[in-house]
C-alpha cells in the first residue's frame, strides 16, 4: 500500500495517511489544506479599546488605550479609584479624570490653598483673612466667588405686569388696568375717560357710559334728534334742542301739551270760569273773561271788593260796605248828634237816631 505522507505534503503541520489519501493537521498559526497559509488573528481587530499585536506563539495580544484594561481592552478603568483629588471630588472622564475642588482649594489635585494672589473672586474684590479669604461682590452679583449674576426679576416684583431687567435693577410693564412701581395699584378706568353727558361706570379694567336722556354714543357726546321719531301730535311742529325737544301748540279745536292733543267738543267745557264770567277765545286758546263789577281776579278766581278797605270815612265815623255797585258804603256816626261828611257818593248823612237818616 502507498504511503501518501512520504512526500511531506503538510508544510506546517503533520500528515495522517489513509488508504486513498491523507489529511493535514496544522500547527497553531497556520491553516489551509496543506497548512501553507499563515493565520492573522488581528483581522478583524478583537481589541475593543486598543490595538492588536500579532504573535506566533500565542495568536495575538491587545495594547489597551488609556483608561481601559482586560484581555480584549473591554473593561473601563476607574480613574478615580486611587482618589487622586486631595481636597475635592474626582470626576471620571473618557480617558482621564477631573478634580472639582472644595472651597478654599485649587490646583489639578486640589492640593493648593487658595489666596487672593490667585484672584478667586470672579467679579468681586478679594479680601485676605487669617485662614483664607472672602469675596466682596459688586451690586447684581452673588456667590462665594461672585460668579452668579442676580436676576432682579427672580423675586417676581411686578404683581400685575411683566418684569424687565434694566442694568442692575428692574422695570415693570403693567397690565391694562394697573399702575405703580410694582403694578400693585388698580386704576379706575373712569379717571381717564369722560362721559360728556352721562355717568361713567367702571367694569373691572373697562368702563361704559350711561347716557342721559337725549344723548348717545360711546362717550355720550352725540345729541339724539328726537324729532326723527315724530314725538309730537300730527301737524304739530317739533323743535330739537341739545339733549331734548319741544312740541308746538295743539291745533285749533284741540288741547294738550303738543305731544298729546285731544279734540275739544266745547272748548269752554274745560275752562272753569267764575260765576257769570264768560269764556272767550284768544288765538288758539280759550280763557275766562273779566270778573264782574265789584270783584277782582283772573276770571277763574274772583274776589269781592271791600269798599271800606281804603278807609274813606272820618275817624269818628264807622264805614259799612253795601251790597251793590262797587265802592258803595254808608257812614254811621260813632256818637249821636255828630254830622258825618265824606268825599264819596252817596253823600255822608247825619245820624239822628238808630232809625233816622237825613241827607
């Protein structure tokens, strides 16, 4: 039987023959049917955070980046594990670390005590003290290092408005209906709006005008022409005035105020004259005539004239008014045997006895 391995076909391995052929078993680092191909274990790169180094004896090795470890460089190193920050907090970074120093310390490892020579106060004045220092902040800044700018609007000083920062202070832009430095005063809308011919009524931040009769418009400044609505009786003239109107007299045969007129059947029925005083027409009106003789008045009310009211008799004579024509009186002597005289007719008489009269 033929030995197929005699020719040493397996270059980098050992040969195992069988009846018909042979098979190659390759050494580490080689492959192929005859173990003639060199294997590169670094392709593709098995090292996650590093570079691959090819080795014949042990396939490959990983050289890890800073901050990573492990056979495949797949484990992140805790850079703060050794606690490098002396007086601060260690913060892990991608491939390094950073120290956040406590107040009063500085430096990469927070191992240096701060003093004013390092100018720690950002926007303030550094004042050295026995132990460390203090920062005196200017207006509008605060914080240990004067690093924080004060927002004057942070306290919401504008009660009913919008706050705007101006330099180191603030300004309030008030909502409608409010005023004051902090928009804290509620305004009366009627104080800045005039209702010319009416009354102003406040409704929150708004207002309305209640117009007097005869006026209209938002500010009651428009005169209403009432005559357009024909308020007067038919045929009676209407005259418009500012805020009002008047109607002319009712036509003949009618009575009323001009806006209402009623037909008069007998014009004198509604004229209540004194007894025996006639009702007479004057223009479009009906009035009472003159009072009868012996009376005075306006025809509606007549008062009887007292003939003795002017004291026509002597002081020793008593006057008595008589029924009849006006200014008729009789003089009666106060003492018997006295003669009474007077200027009026009938002439005074001599009173001789209570039943005796003489001319």
